[in-house]
C-alpha cells in the first residue's frame, strides 16, 4: 500500500508541474460541473461553465475527443435552454 501511495504522490507532482496537464484537468472538471448543473436544471450556469471549458481546450494542447465531448454537452444545454 505504501508503494502505491508513493507512486500516486509522484504522479500528482508530475501533473502539478505540467501546465498543459493542469489545463486539461481544469477543462475536464469544468465540463463535469457543467453536466452537474445541467442535471439540476441550472442551464445558464451550465452554459457558462461549458464555454469556459471549451475556451481552455481550444487554447491548450488539442484533444479532439475532449473538445468534441464538450461541444456535444454544449448542444444538449443549448437545446434545453430553447425549450
């Protein structure tokens, strides 16, 4: 167990030193929060969060899968706002 904790700690340190990884994780987290707010019918807040996630994804290292997921989530949110 101690070995696993040591490995996890080392992995977190590498992540914290990498601005690109931090940016991807932040975008991923914002996307998740947007989904949460969408589920709670707080679509205006969800839209703000997903827009921020997309902006981060566009300015950083491109991850097409993550970017596509964010745009699909935005489409769902916009669809709910128009109803």
